[in-house]
């Protein structure tokens, strides 16, 4: 009887949901939800593909793994063997709570930046919706509702795994279910509001830019704003290594200006274990969330109609300045200068390439900041940044800009006579000189003297040269013109290789440099090592080019079953 009642209930619920989906407003909302979470598969783009399930899984993984790794800290058995008998779980968990708050804000901010162009209506939306008898107010409300639903799902997903695991890890010794539930509820609410605050702050900035700037300028300025937001998010992540110490010692210092500290105060206030200063910041976090939500709502309402109606005015034609710039760049003769100019412009003008590269650089800054705060090995700081700069550029070289346009290269270039590796090398060294070599020389010369600064910079440049040559050994592509390689089945091995390479390049590399600094005569062996590596690379490169040295435009997957074609 109960089973039959449940079957009838679910049938009625499904019928009501089907009727609701047929309503124009509901269908419009579903359309905008699909546009926001879409990955480009519908348009046939050969790009990095992530479905909604994959995105939700990736968003929840950091919190889950971090909670599991904290078991070593809170395990009563391990503390017994370490003879640590005086342990206050609530006090010791404050740095970890702050890290989870920061992590939720950073993930939400980066996802918002990546989905920025999906949130806005595009030319296709205008062509499809403008002729229909739908009021602008309904289009705006449907888009807003879709955004709120997606943000709520993402915010809950970011904290879902850690809400279950982290309180269990911290409260493992306590048997009170009520205390566990209170801990989990405080964790979930604080992280959810922190994520909502971050999204509304980014959304408010987008709405203000839409209201103040013309459509043409908004598209240009928004790219730099998104890169700036990404850098700020990663810089905020680096505060998780130093800010908890200031909170415990001087909560009234400059750290009270960070929004992440406000939501840590709310976290502690919900648990009833808060100092007066953090308690005031916890109240401020609620007001801040309400304020940025109101600003986001008002700014988007004021600018949406103006932006939507001006979409037809934003033609795809190239402006006069851009035509002159293209004409000026096309005067370059030879493969290397022309290809270098093309790659540099493609990298700096493409939103996804700038964001991906900025993310790698931001990770390098975070890792370097952690090393600087801990004071473990200051000589490894430029090596850390150099590793992520090189790895980031090598990664974005594989990301296609617009595959439908690479026919021009296929038509005019000789696929057997090219210098694509030399162009990629020049691009990498351009950014290394600006982001690593010059700051390293200036900073270390100022702190430890000119001689040490020169030796250290020479070592960083030599180590970077070895890594660059190793990563470009099989490179036979013009950056941004080849389809993305099929790496889905090799994610775990690639991740392990990158971790091993990071340790070898930074920790072991810094150890070798300390050994050389103990007797500076040993630095004479550095150019000898570079010459040997260069000749080895040249020998291997010649063998590779003899086997197949043609340019690659399409990555091919080896078929599981191959035909011999004996009849041909």
C-alpha cells in the first residue's frame, strides 16, 4: 500500500514538473541554465570538454582531499604516539577553518571568471529571443533565476564533501551527534555565504562595467578585469598560510580588512567560540553578503536591457586600429618573427588562454608565497615561479584558439620546413625574462649582494633552459592552431609526473644550488652542463625530425583495432 502511494505521488510530481517545463518562463530559465553550464560540445568546438557532472566533481574534490589529509593532525592515536595529550580541537582547527573559507571563495571566484561570458547574453540569444513575443523583463528574470540556481548549486557543492568529512575528522573523539551537527551546520553556512559573497562581488563588478562602458570597450576591459580577479583569488589563497597567525595574535590588525576573515568570524560565532573582535567581523559578513547581493541585483537590472539591445551594434568587423595593427604585424618576413607576433597577439587577446596562463602563474605565486612565509628555502622561490610559468605556457600552447582558421597555415606553410620549437622557446623566454629573471636579479642582488644575485640568477636561467628544452623536445606545432590532445585517459599519470617534476626542479634544484654556493668555483660546471644538454637535445631532435618532422594540426588517437588495408 505504501509503495503504491509513493508511486502515485512521484507520478503526480513528474506530471507537474512536465507541465512546469512547458511554461515559457520555465523553458527560458532552462535555456539559460544550459547556456551557463554548456561546455562547447553543442557547437562542435574541439576544446577542453567538461560536463556539469565533471564540473561538480572537480569543485568538490579539493575540500574532500583536504579533509582526508587533516586526519594526521586530529587523530587521537597519532597524538598519543607523539605524546601530545593537551589538544583543543576547536582552537587547533581555526587555521583549517580559514583555509576552507578561503578555498570556497577562490573556487567560486575562478568559476565565475571562467563562466563570465556564459552568464552574459550573446548574439545568438539576441537573434533567437528578440523576435519572440517575450518581454525584456521576463528574459532578465529568467536569466537571473538561472544564475541564482547555478550559483547555489556550485556553492553547496564546493562545501558538500568538507561539510561531512571535516567535522568528522575534528570531532572524531566526541560521540555527541548534536555537537557534530552544529559543527557541520556552521561549516556549511559559513562556506555557502562566503561563496555567495564572492560571486555577488564579481557579478556586481560585471554589472557596473556593463552600465558604464560601451559594449565594445566592455569586451576589452572585462578580459583584464577577469585576469585581475583570478590573480586576486590566488593571492587570497596564499593568505591561508599567514593570516591565521595574525588572527590568533592580533585580530585587530590589517587582516580584519579581508572578507575571508569576516566569514571565519561568522564560522566561530556560529560555534559559540569567538573573540569579541571576530564576533563583530562575523556580523559584518552578513551585512556584506546582503549589500553585494543588492548591488549585483540593481546593477544587473540597470545594465541588462542596455547591453542586450546593443548586441546588434557589436559587429565582428575589425576596427581601424586593429586593421593597422594587423597590417603592421604582417610586414614581418620569415617564419620566426611572423609566427612569434601571431602567437603573442593570440595569447594576450584570448580570454581562455589568458585565464589559464594566469591560473598557472597564480599557483606559482601561491606556492612561492608559502615557501617565503615558512622560510624553508628562499633560493627555491624563483625556481617555483619559473616552473609554473614554463608549464603554464607549454599547456596553453596546446589549447586551440580557433581551429576553423588554421587552414591558412596549412595552405601557405611547408609542413616539413618549420621552426615551431624555436618560436615556442622564444615565447617562453619572453615571459621568463619579465616574470622571473629580472625580478630575481633585482631582488636577490638587493638582499644578498650583486655577486650572489648574479650567480643565483644564472643558475635559475640555466635550470629553466634545461626544463624548456626538455618540454619542447617533441614540439612540432604552431601554438594555438592544433586540436587539443586526447589527455583524458592520462590525467593521473600526467599529474604524478608534474608533481615529481615540481619536486625535482624546485627542491632538488635548490639543494644543488646550495651545494654550488658553498664553493662558488663549482658554478664553472654550469655552462659545461648546459652545453652537454644542448648537444644531447640537438641529437635527439634530429632523430625525431628524421622519423617525422612535419607540422601537427590534428592530434590523432591510436585506434584500438587497426586495419591492415591489404587489399589497397
